[in-house]
C-alpha cells in the first residue's frame, strides 16, 4: 500500500511540526504527541518503524501477539501489523477517542515509514523527554519494526 504523501500533507493543511521517531521510546513519545494534538497542533511523524519499545523481547512479542490475535477476522477488534499504524493506534489509545475532541485531534496526525521525499528538507524535532539515551537505563529493547515483522508485516 503506497501513500500519496503530497495529498496527505495537503489534507493536513497549514503549518505542521515534523517529529523524527528514531531513537524515541514509543509510549513516552506518543503521550507527548497526544497532548500536543489535543492542544490543536498538527503533527507529522517520520521513521515510525525506528521507535523503541523497552522490555524483554519475548514479553513484548507476546503482548503484541495477544493484541493482534484478539477477536475474530469477521467482527474484530482489529489490531494493525504495519509499524506506522501501530504508532497511530498507540496515540489513539491516549486520546479521548469516544469524544468529538479526541477524534478531531487524531485527524491532525500523520505517520510515515521512513522519510518521504516531500519531507527530506524539513526541520525534524526531537523530544528530549522521550529520547532513549536520556531516559532509559535498560539494555532490553527492540524496534517497532521488529514487532511488526513478528506480527507478519513484510515491507
């Protein structure tokens, strides 16, 4: 599935902040993004597959596999396999999804795998309070891309 990046950015409209997820802890970064979306900012995230999930590899794989296997193919609930969709789903879980405000905030978010051509020259923002080197003291971590491949995503 290819995404028309130009159309996605036009639909987002206005000025937006570009955040590079590489080297950031997934949960911390998503919570900060969720707060900023609720304040009305428009945010584009690049390199979503390089976000870091801390924890024991086997436990992380098991937790995400349970989420993916939950429900049925006909009725759901559905859990994504693609890293950019897992990233969006994580942000969605931190928004008040059942309210209009939360749904409108979620529409102000765009997430991409890698760095699209249209955003090569953009100034990437780093969130200091979510950087792995600054925050975490553990050596047990894996990338969101590894979790996606475990769930069956093939690039």
